[in-house]
C-alpha cells in the first residue's frame, strides 16, 4: 500500500499505522505490517491489511 500527502506519522507498530493528514487522521489496521520506504510525504507499507479508518479533523 502506498499513501501520499500525509503530514506525519502519529503511531506505528506491526498492527496499526496512524497518519496525520491535512484534513484528519488515516489509520490502517492489519498484521505484520512493515514500512518498506518513507519519503517526505509518501509511505509504502507491506503486510496484511484488515481495515482502514479516516477521522475528520486533525485533533480527532
């Protein structure tokens, strides 16, 4: 999975990645997730993805 245009990584482990976007937060849940590459505003993630969640508002 490749995700672009995020501001920063809030939390990361093998089961959850939470990114702060410009309009909210985006969370990916899964198993054995691992970051393959990380650039200024692009992240490439590998693993088994179970679900994603988007919450409006940066402070949510």
